[in-house]
């Protein structure tokens, strides 16, 4: 006769006791060993009701058994232990101790009570079972694994461990909004304390002598290589505090300033200087090749920052540091924030390396800042995944590098840097541009005056020469006429006509006087008219000259009133620069505190979603300090000292989901957030 779950031979001893678990198998206890289990029940049964059976008892399904224990005592108990010290006999494999749930207590007689019993297959057989692999839906095993992997330190959390154990979706409500629990400011102008620099792009060689407004000089730009791009312009860089001096210098040479096509501010840490030059006496440099991609900033420890948003008693739950329960936001206040999943961030001592890539060449001037190795398949050391390659740009061959992770696909972009203008003196520029024309006009006016005056002088001279010649001819005529009169008088005297001779001489003299007087009047009139005409012509010529000069001067004065022109161009986004927002705000966000408590209590009670195969032959059922939850879709029981029906019952317990406790006294008395990894 055997002592088995369905029959108790004579002299079997049953003990009624009370345990904190029940037949629903919501909670079970896994002692360290079967011996520890027996020791527990020995202690529990010391003060319990115990009775020795004096006859054979059969346990038929759904039929009660009777024990000689008063009902008033029996109904206090929910558990029964049955033993038979005489069994097993040699060769018998039935366990010597059986455990039952008391599911119902009925009164039979004053000293007899009927008990309905259900075998506790877990407590009876679990220590004789060897578990194999099982598909774990949910449990505390992932919580323990990730906690152990980072040594329990928040600052030492490893993102690769989070990815391994904490990224299975839970389907939990996280609330409608994240809350900002901490943030850091990274000013892109102060990565190295260098601030900003001014970039000046010009089609004119500003390093050449500009000349003066009366003798301007203009030389074409030589062209330059910037960021591997070749352009016909020259690009200069100077400190911002030198730019006002440059403005004061170039305002006197607007013909040179006219060649400036762009003036832009750019972070100095992302620029390199070329040769030193002087722009109108102001120190500057040619813009060199901008630096290659490099680590620009480091964040603080991201796990410690995120922990500020998690209630202290839940911070050991590492899944709170993963998306969607936490997120890291980078924003440059330009409308396109970057959201980072913390578990995809590759960290060194909890810090993210923020890398910068830039281009200072127009028109593609922009800066990208991105998390180093973000989304990489492994931890921080990803050197074996770096791809180095050669590529050709407009100036030759360079070497490029692609590192593991998403690189520029996850970046904050800065573009539309503030652009500035210079006011150009258009009047001075107009005069400088017409300096040769004006000189020619002045010379032409003087030549016209000189030529007209010379013509007037020549006419006056010729008139006076004509008058002088007429006078000389008249003198000759007078001599001839006088000689003729004398000859006539001589003839009269020879003929004895003295009176006739006298009258003839007198008449000739009178005629000469009259003729000379008339000639003198005519000469004086002609001379006077010639002088008047000469003076009038000179006055008119001088007036024409002054009018021409006045017209030239008027055009110069009009040029001085010409509206100033603008060189360079205004644009970009100056708002952020003016208000100190030219940088990246690293925001650490988590779910709000109430949702953290709701989610944390759920995880503390039921663990994380796993959905993976677990080898239970290498896992203890006790993973946490007080209890461990297990829910398997299926699990293999490789060996069991029990019937197949009992094995199926144990599999059913795991499939339903069960909380396995270390200490029966703790059942129902532990707050979920206190159930930390053991």
C-alpha cells in the first residue's frame, strides 16, 4: 500500500495549518530547497491541529475526506500537510510529504469535519522538477539583468544594456505630455571661447590699395578655395571688434566696397585662418579650410539628468531611462527640435559627445551638430565600424569618414546665419567713377575759352593791321597829292601866273587837310568798333566758360546728394543671436510624476515585457529581493517526480502568470517599488 496523493494508508498523519498563499496559484513560494520547505512547515505545524489517521483514506476527486477535528477549529485553516513516517518503503518513489489546499470545510458531527482538498502541486513537486527553456512574456528577469549589468549605479547605466533588456514595448499609457526635468545650454559661439567672427565675401581684392576719390584704384579678386569649393571671390575673416574700424575705413572707398557681396557672422571655433592680410589698414585673414568634423561639446551624465524626473523609489527601474518614458531633446530654437532615445545614445561615463560639421562657403553656409555614434549597434567603442574613404572635391582629393550610427540623419542644423550690410557713399562713388570724365570736361571748358579768346584777339589784331595799312596808304596818297599841287604851282609861276600858283597851292593844302580829317574819323570809328567787338567777344567767351564750369560743378554737387547705396545683404536670423539663443538647449524629459508612479508600480509588481526565450535551467526562480513574477507562453519541464497531469498543472501555473516569493511572511506586505533586485 502506497502513500500517494489519492490515498493515505493507515497511520498517515495530517496537520491542519494556515499559509498565506491559496489554490489560485496567484502567489507561490519557492524555498531555497525542499529541506527549507520542510523546516518552514515544521515550524508552522507546531501550533496547528494535528491528527493521526487510524484507517485507510481515499481521496476521490471533488469528494471530501473526514478528520476527527472539531469544526470550530478546522475552519480556521486553509492548508493541510500529510505525512506517513513509515513510507516510502524500499523501491517506492512517492514523496513522503504531500501538501493540500483546504478548499472547503463542512460540519459532519461534533468531533468530525469534512474537508475538500486540492493537491498543491507546486509546493509538493517543484523541487523535483528540472525546468528547460521557455518563452517568457513578462517578468522580473529583465529587471535583474539590466540592473546587474550596470552595477546598480545610475551614473553607470550602459545604453547597450538598456537596448538589450528594456526596449520591448509595454503598451502602457505614459500620459499626454513630457515634463522637462533638467537641461543644459551649449552656446555654439563659445565652444572654445572664441565667440563669433565676421566673414566678408568680395569680388574686389580688398587687400589692394584702394586709392582716393580723385585717384581711385580697383583690382579684381584673385579667387579662393573655401571648404573644398573654388570661387572667384575672396573671403576674409576678422574679429567682430575690428569690423567697425573696417567700416570706417572702407566708407571712404565706396568703389572698393561695391564689390562686397556678403557679410556674415559665423562661429569662430568652426573656422580656420589663412594668411594674414590688411583691409584698408585693418588686420584680417583670408578664410582657410574650415575644420573637419570634431567633438565640440560633451553633455553631462544623461542618466543622472533624467533621474531628476523619476521619483527616488523608482529610479532603480532602468526602463524609465528608455524611450518612450524618457527622451532627450536638442533644440536650437529654430523650429525643428531633435528627439533622441536615451537607449540609442552611445555614452562615455554617461556623457554624449556632440560632434560638429560645418561649411563656411556661400551659398551652403551651415552647421550640423549631432550625437556621436547615436543608433550604433554596439557600445562606445565602435572603431571597427568606421568607414574611411577618399572623395574628390573641386580642389583635389580628401578623405572622408563615416562612423557607426545615424550621423547627420539625427542632427540639429544651423543655417541662415545673420547677414549684415555696409552703407556705401554713392556720391563719392559717382565722382570717383567719373573722375577722368570730369577732368576732361574741365580741360575742355578751358580750351574752349582759350580758343575763343584767341580767335577774338586774332580778329582784333587783323582789324588793327588793316587800319594801320590804310593809314600808311593815306600818308602815301597825301604825299602824292601834295607833290601834284606843288608841280601845278611851279607851272603857274613859270607862265608868269603868280596868283594862280598861289591859289593852286592853297587849294591842294585845304584838300589834303579835309581828306585827312575824314580818313582819321573813319579810322577812329573802325578802331573803336574793333575794340568794342573784341571786348564784347571776350566777355561772352568768359561767360560761356563760367557757365560750362558751373554746369560741371553742378553735376558734382548733384552727385554728392545721391542716395547712399547698400553693399552686402541683410538677412539670416538675427533674432537668436541678438537674444542669446544661438546654441543648443539639451532638454531632459520624462513622463510626469504621477504616470511614473503608475507605471513603476506595475513594473514593480509584474516586471518588464520580455517576449523572448529564456533558459530556465540557468535561472533561479528567485530573482528579486522579495518576489519574482513569471509568465511564460510555454515552458519545458524536462524532469519531474510527478505524474504528467501534475506537470501540466505546473506549466499552467507559469502560463497564467505567477508571483514566486522567497519568504511566505512577506506575501502581500511588500510595496512594488521596494522589490529591488536581490
